[in-house]
């Protein structure tokens, strides 16, 4: 290679574009060779070696701004710098993997915001022929619970899991959803509230408020957001919930007051 290669030939040999070679020159990563008598820059073996080294490090994820110093460093510094790059690449891979998993969960609906255990409960509600709007409301309440009152989330979930095995609870809950269309003063609401409270009190352990939640200064507000979600859309449901909570308090269950 006595005469050397043109920039186009050098780029082709290394497997990059002419534009990339010129970009490396601008960044000072590869020195521009001298021009020959015809005015063309000619690339020798040392130039090609440097181009190969830069391309290899850039392809491995080393930022271009760090490559020049890295190539000119002593072997020990070079090895240390590569370890640092490897660590950063590992972190990026983990972050990208987490993003990919999130996108996968987003593509599968509930699993983007809720754990598998909660998704299983929602699937069970659908299997039991609950109204789709009711399932949606429960999904939203679970998401709110997990985000705003994590201390309540496991309790909320355990309640649903346990009570979905109780035919009476299922029937009462479905009636409660139907009550959305009732007038708030409908006497059936008082009867239903009494029946719901009695059913809930059959397993008092599931009604115990976690200590951490009780001691939060904003516990009442957080509880209200979760347990009274969408209540404002149906006055009859608001009255039903108020009556049920009243029965529970009368039975000694601690229920935050709005």
C-alpha cells in the first residue's frame, strides 16, 4: 500500500461510510492524512488501524467523546475504562429491558398497572358475569389503591379473593350495582345495606384497617379516594356505601369518616 487508499476506499475497507470517516476527523478521533501530489488524502495502514479501533469501540457503545482519550490511554487505564463502559451498557440494557416489559404489559391491558394476582381477580369477576362496567370500576379502584394507599392494596385484594368464593356476597354485590339506577331514597337501599354489612361482618378479620394506614395524617382522604371511587356518578350508591359504613362502625369496625 505504497500510495495509500482514498477516503472512499478506506471507508469501504473498514465498513463505514465516507461521512462517518469525516465525522471522526472532525472529532479528532482519527488524524487526517497528508494529501498526495494530486491533492487527495491517502490513507495508510496506520490510518486504517485507527479507523477500525474507533469503529469497534463506537460499535460497542463507547461514547465518541470518550474514544480518543481511551485509545491514547495506557493499557491499565484502557481496561478500567472498558469496565466502566460495560457497567453503563449493562444498566442501559436493564433499563431498556424494563421498558420493553412495560410495553408488553401495556399491550396486555391490566398487567401494565397491576400485578398478576390483581389481574386474576379481575378475570374472575368477568368469569362470574359481573357487569363489565363494574369490573372496570374495580380495576380502577385497584389501581388507585396500589398507587395511593399501598397499605390497603393487599387487604383490598385479599377481601376480593376471599369473598368471590361466597355466593351470597356475589349476589349482594350484583344487586348493589343494579342499585345505581334506584332513587337514593328507595327503601330497598336500606335493606341491601343491612344485608351487605352482615355479610362483610361474617369475616371481621378482613375488615381490620392496617396500622400504617390508620396513622397516616391523610388516611381519610386516601381511603375516600379508593373506597368511594365513582360514587359521585350514582347518588344511590353513595347512600348505600354510607349506610354500610354506618353498620360497620356500629359493629365496632374502624372506618374512616369522610
